[in-house]
C-alpha cells in the first residue's frame, strides 16, 4: 500500500459545485429523504466531495480544525480508546484501540500500538474537522481529515470509553480561528500513472530487481525505477513472483482464517494513511455485495463486486519469501492486501503460505 505516499501534487482548483449554504440545505433535504445514506454517498449524490460537504456544515455541528496535523496526532493518545476508520472506494477498515507510540517526521511516520497500527503520509492531510452528527438515534462525534481533492484520508470516532474532557480539549485546542464553510478542492493525479507500455518495460531488469529485494518496502522504488504501476508489474513479472487467482480468493482466505484461527494482517489504504489489522478474524458475513468482518475490535467491509483482479504475490526477504493476497479494482487501484501475521526477522507462517499457495488460479476468459 506504500504507493499512496507518492501521490502527485494537486492540479488547479476545481470550481465549487454550489455555495456552502445551498449545499448544506441540499444535504439536509437529501438526508431527510434517504436517512441511511452515508456522508460519502450523500456527497456523491450532490456532486461534491465528502470534504466539501463536511466543510459546508461549519457552525452546524462541525468545527474546522487547524494543524499542524502531526501535533494533533501526537495528542491523540490522551483520548484513550477510540474507533479509527480508513477507507478507499471499495474497502472500509475500522479498528478500536488507543493511540500510542506515535513517531512522526515532517512528511510521514507510524503509529504502532498493536491494536492501532498506521502508516501516516502527512502531505495528504490538507483539512480537518470535528464533526457531531445523529445516526440511527445515536450522537456520533468524530475527527475527520481530508486530502486536497476532498477525499477522506482518516477518521477518529469517540467511543463510550473515550476521555470526554480530553476530546473537548483537543477540539478546542486545534479549532481554526476562521470557521469557513468553504473548502477549496483540487484534482489529484493518480499515484503512479502507467508511464511505459508493456512492450517497453525491461522485463529482465524488473525480474532481477524483484529478486534482489530485501524488504517489501523496497517495492515502490522498484516500480518507480521501471516506470510501471503495481498492477502492471504483477502482470508482467511472471509466476515466480505473482500469479492471478480467482476473485473469490479473499472470501476463502477470510473464512479459512476464521475457522482455523489463523492470524492475518489486513492492510487498507487511503491517500494519507495505511491502516493495519493484525490478529485473528472470527465473524465473517456477506450482506449483498459486501463481504464483512464483524468482530468486536475490527470491522472490514469489502465490495466484492469491485474486485477485478486478485493476485498471490511473493517478495524476497532475508527471512524467506513474504506472501500476500492483493486485490485490485478495474482501474488497477489496490483495494486491500492480506498477509499472514508475521514480525520482522521471523519467517512467515507455514499455514498461511499453504493457504495462499493453494488458492485456485483465476479462470482464463474464453
């Protein structure tokens, strides 16, 4: 998921779809007629970004926040237990726990607390808001952060165990001096546009570079050096390192992990955050197009109908190959990655490797 750290800088500002007051009124009417729609879906119906929709409500349950965002993140441990959410167009990843061991530099950093495990890319944290809203008879409070194009990069929700005084103090301390309901958004380019046609890729060099990797984090540098996208590299590198598997692979993996008690790692990324679950999954359910994990401290909601390609991928390390199941949408965007639970310096689990290696190959179209 490290591609998300390398998004290009935004282009020129986009025109505001409608004035903030008009947008807020349209939001209220639509929410009354369709109360089950999430904010992201409401924004899409109204032809605006989610960030614009949230900003339009400043003064009506929404407080605009100012950074520095690194300082705000460093203040999150004081809140105690929270629920965090990171999503992309096809997958929602929710975890409950406490912030701790926050290590941030000027542009990126990590949060490593077991329950809450994040890779943070601060260049994509462009705006933030404290949001209070009613949902199905409950009052929800959250901190919501957005990229330059108005896409949500991360959300932090208050729980019954959150320190209320610390929450209010954080919101008050980071409240912006000017509570403007206007959010200027910009179009953001794809993280790594395909720069070379397949025929122009130096395959021998790509495979040699892949074979020489010593850490999965070296992968993005390999892509950049060979001017290929992640999905393109998987398609070209060959079965030694990547093989396509059936679209039902993720369902198989989650159900086997739940049945056998196999601990896994689930990575989901937005432009500004990669959020990771490490441990078991127990309650796997399908509701319509959504494949869900509904555990006490971890929820995953995956749109199976968005999965265009599934790959079993192997990357070399000094401790042996690390195997992942990776899902991609029709545009080549990565949806989610799954690994067996593993710590640096320790070979991956044999049961995880056997599960991944045993996934049926993708059917070849006639």
